[in-house]
């Protein structure tokens, strides 16, 4: 589960964004992917500092506040956008299924590892879906 949770971490997603910048030419879509990734900094982190909800008592992995889940938010905004773009290009329903399962696995890993309450994860997913919807609407 630590590996799965790492795939939703800002460190790994930052690495993927750097690879996008290096390997792919700058385009509207690539810039939106990067902005979606960075949105965690100006949506989730300020909310954590404002709400200041402590982590579950058994948590030994994380030191920041708990609400909302940044990993869940990032999984939805980054991998959700990648899933949408791949589905738009290839029109295969399994892309949506695999993307959704992957996002939910990252979210579940946070609960499994005891670093979030369920409502933290639900809030992170919900906020991520709002951002993802706005991003997709901007693409249209």
C-alpha cells in the first residue's frame, strides 16, 4: 500500500509533470495537466491550514493536517485528467474503468495506512472532481 500511496504523492506527481515538460512540447493540454497538479497547493493546503483537523491517532506516516486528503485530490485531478484525455483519444471504456480503479486505490491506500479518516478522503475526491470538471469544461 505504501507504493500505491506514493503514486498519489505530490513528489511523484511532480516528477511526472517534469517528465511531461521534458518529453512533450508545451501545449494547452500539457499546461492544464501541470496547473491541475499545482492546484493542490492553492486549494487543499490552505484548507488544511484553515480547518486544522488532526490525523487519526494511529498515524505514524504524516505530520500535516488531515482534512481534506491531498493524495485523493491529486489522484482525481492528475490521473483523472490523464484518464479523460486517454479516453477522449482512444474511446475505450476500459480506460475509464482502469483510471477510476487506480484513483480509488490511491484513495483507499490512505484509509488503509491510517493517515486519513473516511470523510477526509471523500472531501479530497469531491474537491478533485470539482476541479477536474472545471478543467474538462475549459478543454471543450
